[in-house]
């Protein structure tokens, strides 16, 4: 199994982030100096995934534009001698080949993935959610690809969460078969705390086989009003004994969660030598002891 395509769903409404996302995609919200989506595409690139498939909607062209050249801006930067900025701006345009597919109705993550079927075709592929940031010495998605390629199987990324948080996630019921590797027996979508089989939550990283399309198509009803959950398709892979999970290491921030989003900004700002002391002092002013 060789993986070189990544599907990045970015078509959601981002209702948790309103009113910021009334006219602005959640995935373009800046996390310190870069839009969230840039970290995601950089992670894909670092894992050798050069072909990026955005599942997008008609209000989200700004996301594709971010990865295209902005020749007028480049001209201004060149003319004013701001060569470092020029290089940085150009580098983003050269990061990846972007293919965009419209999800015309936001019918959930399962449906968003299904939209990629005609482009992905018969190849296994990676999925990274456009609002789920993960920072680690080995890129999050690469941690999954390594296992998927050796085991020849679909793999989901999981991380332990506080027991009280399980109802926000898809939770796995699984047996550990190697260090940080699990065979998934069953999945629960947003279970109640007392019913959760574990505290291992599926976070926004997957390596999937084209079989997932078969399952999603089988469940999908074009007249449905509710969401087509990806978990439903994964559950069927698990039932056929064809799904593994890898416990990811790294620091994770959900851009759609305000506390995570703000902490992500502070985390990056604190790594900037020039700003660090100033930020710490300003934070101290905000929280007088
Ligand atoms: P989320 O559930 O976090 O995003 O989906 P959302 O639906 O935009 O946000 P809320 O819950 O209303 O605040 C995770 C990722 O999947 C994409 C989103 O854009 C996000 O990056 N997504 C979600 C789609 O592409 N299509 C969908 O139908 C749903």
C-alpha cells in the first residue's frame, strides 16, 4: 500500500466558531502568523502527500487562493526589498497541488469523504480534518501512514481524552496488538460517559482504503436530512476486521473549540523569541495574582 493523496474536508459551516465564521472559513482563521489550513497542508507535505484534495463549498475559495500565487503582492514585496517575506509568501504557493471538489450540501463528514470518490478512485488515501491541528516531531498523518503501509489496512488516529469529554468524540472499543497499535472491534459515536468503551477518541487523522466508499454509499440516503457520519462507514470496516487504530503522539488543538484555538495562538506566540517576554508580561497583567 502506497499513499500519496490526502483528502482535507473544509466544507463545514463552522457554527461553533460563529460569528467569526459568518463569512470567513473556520480553516482560514489565523493561528499566530498562519491560517490554520496552512499547518494542515504543511503536515501533509511533511508526510510526502503532495496531492491535496480539498472538499470545499462555494464560500471557501479563499482557502484555495491561499495556496496560489499572489503576483501583485509578490511584486510589491520585491519592489520594496522585503525578500524574506517574499520567499515565505511564495513558499506557500508551491506547497502542494490542490484539487478542489464541491460538497454542495453539508451532509456530514462521511458525505464529505464520499465526495472524493471519483478523484481518489482505487487508491488508499489519507484524510486530515481541516480544523484539527496536531504538532509532533513525526507528522501526525505520517504516524498512521507507516502502520497502514506495513499492515495493509485502514487506520484511524486516536488520542486519550478526559472521561468527561468522550461525548464529544467517536470512541473506539479495541484491543492493543502492538505498541500504540490497536485492532478496532467497534466504534461509538459521541457516547455518554457511562457507556464509553474507552477514553480513546478518534481525532482528525485517517488512512482509508477505497472500501470506505462502498460502505458510505450503501448507508447514504440522498434524501436524508441528518448527517452521514464517517464513523458509520468505519464501523463497517471494523466489523469486517479491517480497521486498526494508532495512538498518536503530539500536541493537538481543535480550531473549532475556542479554548483550544486561543491556546494554540499563545503556544506559537511563546515560541517567538522576540515576542515571548512581552506576551508573558501582558498575560500576567491580565491575570493579577
Ligand atoms: P466539524 O464538525 O468540526 O466542522 O468538521 P463544522 O461542521 O464546520 O463545525 P461546527 O461543528 O458546525 O462548528 C470537521 C471538518 O470537516 C469539515 C469541516 O469543514 C471541518 O474542517 N466538514 C464537516 C465538511 O467538509 N463537510 C461537512 O459536511 C461537515
